C-alpha cells in the first residue's frame, strides 16, 4: 500500500509539473569561415528573467513575439545579450576572445522571426569575433541552473557539441574533425530525452498503455503501433508537408491520456484489441505532431533527413520500452496480489484526471 501511495503521489506531481515552460537547451550553430560566427537561436521567453524556470508560465508563441513591437523587443535584446555574455566564454591563446552581437531578425522591418514547427517565440543572435583568434578556440559554458548549450558544428556530417552547465570544450579545427556527436546519435538522444525525462505527458501515456494489459505481446504491439503512427506524422511535419500549431496539438495530446486511461477500464470484449490498437495508432499520429514541434531543430529537410528521422523515432521507442520495462519490474509478483487490481484502476483514474487537467490548462 505504501508503494501504491508513493507512486500515485509521484504521478500527480509529474502531471502538475508538465505545465511548465522550462528551457533545457540553448541551440546554436557554429559557422566556419573567416571570421567564424556562432548563430544562437534564443528562446524569447528566456529573455524574461521572471519566466525562467517558472513551471506555471506557458511557452510564448511567435504571435506573441510579433505583437510586442519595438518597445517590447528592445528589453528582450538587452536581456538576451546579457545572459549570453554571463554564460558563454570563448578563449584562444590563453586569453578571452571578444565578440559582438548582431540581432539577425531585426535587420528587416517588421522583424523576420524564425517560424518553427512548435510555433515558439525565438530570435537569432549572431556572435561575431572582434578580432581573429590567436589559435584554437575553447568554448566555456558557465555553471549553475542554466540549460545545456548545444552547438551544431560545421561540416557535411553536422556533428553536435553539447555542454552541460560548467563544462568546456575546444571548437573543432582541421585537426579535430571528429569532435562532437554524429547527427544520428544526437537525433536518437533528443528523441529519447523528449520522452524521458522531458515528456511527462508522454510518460503518462505510456503508463496508460501499460495498465491496459500486463503482457509483453500487448505492450510491445501497442508500443509499435504508437511508434509507427508518430513516425508518419513526425516525418510529414518535419519535412514541411504538414503544418500544425501547438494550439490544438498539445490539448489533444493531453486528451489522449484521458481516453487511453478510461478505455483501460472497459470490460473485455471480442474485438477490443483491434479497437485498442486503432485508438493507440490514432493518438500516435497526434503525438507525432507534438514530437515534430519539440524536435524541429534536429530534423530538417535535406541530406541526412531520413537517418535523423529514423534515429529520433528509435530514441522515442527506446524511452517507451524503458518506461514499460521499469513498470514491469516494479510490479513483478505484485501484479498477482489482490490489491493490484485496485491500484491499476486508481492509476488509470489519476492518469485520466491528469490528462483532463492538462487539456484544460493548455486550452486556456
């Protein structure tokens, strides 16, 4: 019973935390040339100090950013530059490398802000060195509660360099061509991290699949149906064939928790397995559109798109199997106990309630 209560409390806390807009990564691209440049895609919401790490602040949209006007954009630019200068240090030859900031999108009137699949509010900052570097350049990212700094490296294979708070690493040169992660590994990593631990709503959805029937055949068939579906819509959205906004996708993702959890409570009927897999597949299509918004930075049309798409989906599938495997191990032996049936029903009700609350929160 104590274990049941602990799990229920954890689920409720996770569901509440799912509402927050907490930035976990700052994405940048290092452009090789003379001089080199680093172009940062800065989350405009992170340029508002009181919104940082606030679990109750919704993610700002591009429409919100456009509507601010110059009086609203000016303080965002000041705060974004201040934040980057506090966190990012470039060194070469034992000394600092000075850099200036150009706000790329504000060269036009009105500003040409990026249009991403998640409809998020972003603007681009180009860091340009004040003088040529004395030699190889080292990049340092300050410690603390900052998000990770992810740098896309130049070259045909587009490797990635990820710095956690407090870490440093050399930028690649001709002698360091193998620096950073290969793109397919980074795509797999991002797919995994989007679900575990970053996607609380997706974790609850997978737990809803687990509570359907504690049998590996049922669990894996549901997981594969879900993965097949979100692979289709993730690929279509990332390729730009389907355009969606989070305004309706995110509420539907939340509603999927409620539907799947309540469907678990229906008495077993002939043909129910077919209906169940149809429901899972249908909501998998919706979740794929949600994945597209979150993974839009890592999946772009062009060379390596298919490899990145497959890798990202394999990362998502690996996270799903990890969740189901953990739930399976935690319930070994216990699932035959008299109290497990009641716990399963309670868990389904909590997931359904969490989905309903999240849907209302995302609609409002």
